[in-house]
């Protein structure tokens, strides 16, 4: 099963290496990873999606918690949460297919953020599934490049 | 304003450091200059691995945080095995390493290594100090992290420019780290559940590990066992947490544990792990480990709980604290039937070896060390058969009197660790029990013992083999002794050297000891063992006694790797 692990860490050099080392040292792959400072610039939020069985992930979560620079760890998959990712797709677009692409984007509430002679860049925000779905439909037009942020997520528990 | 070096010295002093082990180099010249008139002892080792193991042995013997100091690059990489050894056994030490100047980091500068990167997996925490302003806080944090919670090694990497920079920062009076708050008090409800389980159990067993020693809880373990009449088995690192001379003591369990301890583990109805982590050398086949028992586990480390064996009653907290709360809640019981069963097993299955004839059996040497030291020495070991015999044939009654690399199993640990232990406990007899293989790793540190007249005794059980590996080859690889013969005979074809005579002594440990300035003695016969040991133990300074023991003696009982604890091999016959 895929786990979304969200953690609050010290915003310091070396912290990310420690977190990643703990996971990769066990031979697990990190599917996606997102890091940025929080409202308090001395802390960062790391969000990762890691596939693995529940027992192993529970162990990993506990061990992450043990790291000195890790302040809090949540396995969001154990609670209710909202998750999103952002993708930017550069897709081949000429006068011929431009309107088809705009129509498709509209269906997904995606936004075109740059239009050039032979290509356009579309920005899409949604769940991982929605983004995958969108990319699938756009593929026949010729994708030049995709950049995705990876999942970020927030638990729904109040307080 | 103070320099980084002055901050470091102040931090070390405030942390209560009394002795530092290490070796200098270019990137730590400033630190060594600062050390020149510092108020603590400095011990120059001959290899940085030795420095790390000495700090480790010092920590294990005293319970204080050990400290070592090394240069950048090769100095730091040489400590990796020492850090890994301490990390696996949860030993508190702080390693200070020099680093190239900040502006040169990442440029492949001379003697540059990514020390924090390399040591990350073998330290509890590590720091690269980028700014002298942070140095006082980091030094205080390093000692705090090393010594609290589940202890472990911490490395602080200090670039040369940071050592020289000046700062107004001061060593803080207290440390608070928001991401580091080890749970020390066990949950009262869990402790009550555990007490209830103990009170209900018919056949309880205490399984005690190094955590009980780290928490200085030997006294509480003993109180609990005696009050509730619960038999006690310990792990290798738990030796000394409960007096092995007590009738409730079953000795060590696991791969080379006693028959009684392994039987009791199999038959008990409640297994209470006290600071032991269900290592695979202890459990054997997990599915059959204590399979009739409810399992309780007291540990300061939440990640140790249910890691390999599912636990019914977890108690996260400091072992000493938890036991103090637990003891009043348990009832005094007689448990006549269970204890009678155990006595029967004990009588039928003592640790035993070939008593026949005049052979110099390695186990005999350990028994004589026990007799001559009256069980009151600090025994340090290397790794191999001699290590297991040291666990089996010497009875430990006090915590911190058995010092051995359990988790990493590091050959070359014992001699420097013994020196460290002796620095920490000057009044004690410290004996390093070694093998002829292990003795050749880090023997150079004997010079340190000679220089400082630190009177450690090294007893080498010379069997001519990397014996423990040879034993596995004998038992599981059809006696093909590939790369385990330290002499010429018995070697595989690809290892034989043409026209090379099989010398009786290679190296000659007696001469080697003498070359280092120590007393060197050899016992070639059983009859010579006691006189030679006596001579060594009575000598003022360090001494080495080489005992030419039976080459192919094996460690029994033995549970083959991955087999159940009930499948003990008792002999090859
Ligand atoms: C640094 C290191 N290398 C290799 C090993 C693997 N190993 C375990 S026991 C052993 C043999 C030790 O030989 P010796 O010191 O003579 O002890 P004996 O078993 O003969 O008593 C070896 C090579 C180890 N534990 N540590
Ligand atoms: Mg040997």
C-alpha cells in the first residue's frame, strides 16, 4: 500500500539527507517527495509517498520520529486528509489542436499558463489520479515535458 | 570574544570530560594547541579506530560519555568502525573531527571527506558546524544526545576556520531540542498491566539486555527477580545485570546460550524483555521464539518494540524508572513447580567441555581467569569463539564488568576497549580475552597501555584459526577450512604458499608483546596456564599471555542460524 508521510522537520542542511537515507537504506523507493519551509521559517514540511507494507511503514515512521531533527511525523494514510499535486505539462500545440487542448484543460479545470508557436504549457492541480488521467488524455497530442511537484497533503483533523 | 577552540574546550569541560582519546592532523592543529594545557587527560592512540574503541570501553565501564578527537579525512574515516560498534550497542560517546575550511568543503581538498555523510548511518546524530556561534550549543547538545534516551555515538565535525573564528556565544546551561524528547516515564497503565501479567503467570521469565545496564538498573532487575521469584536469562550485553551466581540465574540465552535458558524461553508463559531487542542471534527462528508465552517489553526505544517479535504488553520508558514503579505492584510468589523444573534442567545441562586428558582446553583458561580474579574483574573480549566461552565460563555478578562488541561483532575492539575501561576504572583488574585472529587487529594500541602503565592483561586463546568461522565451516561446509587457517596447514589449495614452513608462532605474540614494552608470556600446556596467568595478573604493568589451546574446540551448545532455540547442537559426535 502507498503511504503518505508528512513530517515537520528542522529547516537545516543535512536533515533531508537523513530522512531519505533512513528510507533508501532499507531499499525502499520514494515515489514522490516535496519539501518547503512552513509558516515558521525554522521548520520545513516534508511530504513523501512511499509504497510498502503497513508493518514496515509503521517501523519507518517510528524511526523517522527518532531522528533528532524531526519534530513530528504523521502517516496521513491512517486518517482523513486532502492531497493534491501540481503538474506543468509542455505539450505540442499548433493552430490545429490548440482549441482541443484548451477544451480538455477546461474539463480538468487546468489552466494554460503559456502559449507559444509550437507548444503550450498547461498547469494542472489535482489528486495524483486526476493528474495521471489528464496526462493520459493529453498524450496523443505529444507531450514534450512534464514536471510534477509530488503530493502535498494536509490531515483533516481539527486542532 | 572567544575562539571556536576556546568554546570547544569550555564545552568539553562543562560536559565533565576527564579523558580524550585521539590522534592529531592538519585540520585539528588548532584544537590540539588548545588542548595543550587543558584540564583533562589526553591519550594519544596509534590508530583512530583505537581511539573510538577506547572511548567506547571507557563509556561501557563507567557509564559516562566517552570522547575521542581525530583529524579530517582518514582520521575521521578510521573511526567509522568504532562509531558503528558503539551505535549498534547504544554506547554514549562523542567524536570530534576536524574538517577542511568551510570555503574548501566540496572541492576535494586535501584530507577532505564528507564525514557527516559517511557517519550518518552509524551515529545517533551528527553535526557539521558551519559557524562558531553555533559551536557552544552544538557541543552541549552532542553530549546531551549521546548520553540520554537510548544512548549512542554523536559526531561533531568542525572545519578549521570555525575553530579559529571568534564568537560571543557561550556554552548554554541547559539543552532543549524540540525534536528530541525521549520518553523516560513508562505509562502507568501499561506498567499495571505488566504487573498483573506477572502476578498471573505460572512460568514467567525475565530476558534482560544491555538496556538494563545502560539504565543502571541492575539493582532493580535483581529486586524484581527475587521478589517475584522469576528466573533470569540475559543477552550477551546483559551479562552482569543479574548475578549469575544466583539460583534464579539461567545464564545467557540464544545461539550459544545455556540449554536451560533456551528451554525456559521455549516453555515460559510470560517473557518479560527488559532492555533487550530480540536480536536474531537471540531469537533463532522467530516464529518459534517463546511461542507459548505472552510477551512484554520494557524499552526506552519505541522502535525496538514489535520490531521482529510481536509484543503483547509494551512499556516505553527508562528501564530503571519503569522497574521502580513495577516492583511494588508485583506479588511475592513461590513458583515451586516452575523453579523445580528449571533446577532440573540446570543440573542436567551445565556448560560443559572435554575434561578428558591433558589437552589445554580454551574453556579451562576462562575458568582459571574466573578463579584467579574471584569473579571480580572487568572482562573485555574480542569477537569469536573466545568471546562466547568468556560469556559461558565466567560468571558475571556486577553490571559493566563484561564488555564486548555484541551488535556489530567487531574484531579488534577488545584491546583498545580494555585500555579505555582501565582508564575509567583504575583500581580494577581489566582482562581482555582475545583470539589469535582478533589480537592482530589493533594490537598497536598496546603501546598506549605500556606508556601510561595502564595494567591491562591480554589473554590470547591461540587456536591457530579464525575459530568461529572455522566452526561454521566444520559444521555446515564439510570441513573446508577456506581462509580460516592462520597457520599453513589445513589451508585450501589456492591459499598455500609454496615451500612455506608451518611456523609454530606467527606472529610470535610473546615477542610482539615484548616489542611493545609489555610482559609477554606463553602457556603451552594445561599445567602452565595458572602459573602464567598468575604471573601476568601479579605484574604491575600490562601483560600478554598467549595460551596454545586445543585448535578445533567448538562452542556448544549451538543453535544453527535460523533454527528454533530447541534445536541446539550439543556436540559433533
Ligand atoms: C572486523 C571483523 N572481521 C571479520 C569478522 C568475522 N569473524 C567473526 S569471528 C572471526 C574469527 C575470530 O578469530 P579469533 O580472533 O582467532 O577468535 P576465535 O574464534 O578463534 O576464538 C571472524 C573472522 C568479524 N567479526 N570482525
Ligand atoms: Mg583463533
